[in-house]
C-alpha cells in the first residue's frame, strides 16, 4: 500500500503553523544573541571575530560606493574654488592678519610654559603618533552611530584609539580588523567620554543618545557651564589625552546641557586616528617591569684593576671571618676557673635552709657560650621615668 | 483550436529572495557618507516593509529565516547590538502572521494604520532593548528621525502585497 493511500493521507500541517514555529525558533535565537552580546564588552566577547570578518567583507563594497561621492565632492570643491577665488583670497588674507597675532602670543606662551614645566619638574605627555584614514560607510540611526574606516590593525590601530576630524574629536575605535576598523561616534548611545569645561575646569561626562548633539551628564559644580563654553577631553580615566577639542555647550530643547560638536561643521570623511591607548603607554614598561637588581646582570665585566680590588676585599673578609671563628672556638675550649674556698666554716645544713636555697646543678663539662653579635654602635639606653613622675592614665592622650 | 495558456509560477525567489537582496543593496547604498547642504541621507529600516508584507502575502517557512538573516545583517552592518533587529523584525512578522486571517483583503488605509502600528512596535522593542542593555535611552527625536523615513516606505509594502497576494484560501 502506498503512503498516500494510508491513514495519513489527509493529515496536513498548516503552513501558518510551521511558519509560526520558525518564528519562535528565530526569536529564541535572537534573544540568545542579545544575551551574548554587549556593546561595552564587545571586544572581549565571542562576536568580535564575526564582526571583524563581516566588516572585512563590507569595507571594499563601501569603499567602491563611496568613491564616486568623494570624487563628486572634490569636483564641486574645485569648481567652487575657481569661481570664488577672489572672495576666498580676501577672507584668507584677513584671517592671516588675525592669526599672526595669535601665533606670536602662542609662541611666547609656549616658551613661558616650557620654562614653568622645567622649573616645576612637570612630566609632560609625549607627542602621540597619528594615522590618517577614510570613512567609507556611515550608520546614523538612533541605536547605532558608527563608521567604518579603511585603516586597521595593520597600521597600528587598537581598540580605544581616539579619532579626530580636522575640527575636533569624532569618536573612538571600537573594533579593528587587519585592513579596516569601526569607529564609535561620540553621538552613539553607548558612547561615554570624560570631558571638562575649559572656562571653569569643571568635569562632566559626555553621553551620546543617538541625536546629533550629545548630552552633558554629571556636571560637577553649580553654574559651571554657560552657553558657548568650549568643551574638551579631560583625560580622566586615561582613555583620551587631555585637551582634545569637542565642541561648545548649548541648552537642548529638553532643558539639558548639550554639546554642539565641532566635527559637525563639515562631512566626516578623512579622519586621523591617534595611536594613543591609555596612560600606561606613557611610562617605560620595561623599566617598570624590571627586577630591582636586574641591571647587575647586564653590567659590563670589571676591569683587571677592579677584579683585583674585588678579590682583595673578598680575601680580607674571609680571613677576618676565619680569625673570629678561631677566637670563639678557643674561648669555648678554655677550662673554667677553679672555685675559691670560703674562709668561714660551713654551718650545719638544716632541712629548712636546704629547702630555702636549693643547690644549683653545675654541669660536668663546660657548655659553649653562644656568641652574641656585637652591635656597631652602643644601643640607646632606655629612658627610665623620673621617680616623682606621675603615671600617665590610659586615656590621657585621647 | 485551443490556445496554450502560459502559467506563470511565482515562487519564493520572486517574493522573498529578490526583495531581500534589494533591501540589502539599498541599505548599503544609503550608508554612503554623503552630505549635502548639511543634510545626510535618510536611514530607514527597509526590512520592516518585508516583515509587514510577507505574512500578508502568504505564510512561509523561508520568510522568517530570511528576516532573521536580514536583521543580523543590519546589526553587523550598522555596528549595533547583535540580535536587536532580528528580534524586532520577527516580532512584527509573528504578530502580523497571527492576525493575517483578519487582515486579508482590507482597504489600503487599514493596512497603512497596521503598518504604522507594526513599525511603532518594532521601534519600541528596539528602544527598550537598547535602553536595557546600555543603561541609557536613545533620544526620542533621533528615533523619530528613523521612524518617519520607514513609514514613508509604506507604498512599497502595499505594492508588494498587491503584486504577490494570490488570495489563495489554502494558505489561510
């Protein structure tokens, strides 16, 4: 009997039910993915290789698609530069006149600052190397704001490196493959950046929320922020170097303090990645990790004169030690002095006197006395309290 | 003489695979860092159109699988939390699938209202997941900035339903 002729001929599983089963399985899988992923710890999680592999495939596509846009932009800039050359020239001349005064003042201040740092012994931060790259894709949604860059770990980029445009800080690296990396923007909802207000030196936390202007949270001090204050990185925590420009403070429509980013002034296409990780890279790790006497092993061999002097000192010390040991041995081997007889007759021993003064047991042979080390300097005598001094009560000092 | 009748078979390739590939391509295209007069390109969540239209066309085992893949693609491509969009898209698909018997043959205005509700549901889920996982809520204005372009894609969903809905009662 064929199967279609059997009792299961009319049994049909509705397609909607099977689709519903697939939906439920998919939802369970998505929840498992959510539980396993955390954007704060994505670089130590198990999905980092998956993301890196995906971005390695997506980067060339983004690069190809963004190239015409870049070429068009360059062409537009070229045409604008041609037609507006005269007005641009006037503007630049005025700007140069203004900047010359600033340059002279900056040079004077730099000189003065260097002298102060030298006098105070301030340990300044060394210059940080940079790598220039290009943003090839852009995520602008409320739940993720990031960009894919065409430079990666092959150029020394690490997770956490700050990223700047020509106007200021843009974000930081959150994932790096060999040839590309992903940059988390300051506006991303997962972004937290310790900042300071330049005018008052007040600290705050720049918190992204998916909008164009991130929030200023945890502002320290009342009235420490005003409209138009410049905001820059504070360097607290070591994630960013101090003093990178971010933007200016402004009141948001919701009444919170927000920051208008300098990087919004133009498109974020070319970016610079600071190869800065944290404060630990500013210290010499080899010097910190070296054993205290490790330098003796790496010292050059002594000269013959130094070797002879070292040998002489060692011989003298050995001879002195041997002489000391010989003296101690001779002193211990000498017989004890004979007891002196008492001139008075010994009274009759009574049980009471014998019980009151027990006879000391003298050893048959003299025991060697331990050699006490001789102190180099006389030990300070304990200060005895004056006889008429009152004892200090226990709680007097409290 | 009887004329031969051409029977056109519409399989999953036509109404599932091709739209999914188009959604991926448009998402990649809209991610170009292009800026004109200070404005960027919009960033709608294109697979929401498919999550809404597919269960109204007909139930399928392939559609939820493809939706899961599309959500995973969005998370990886945008650099978001993994699992965020698969869950939101499948939740929309499942809800529409449950109510598909009541929604078949409804007027376009009713479908639009349903599309608005579905999009709102998907974004509400994504909002809650992001808030819970990161401890910080995204800006409502920023969310609206993505919801509105997604709502404007309703004509695509309506066209997809009209094009492929065969009203075959065997699938009801």
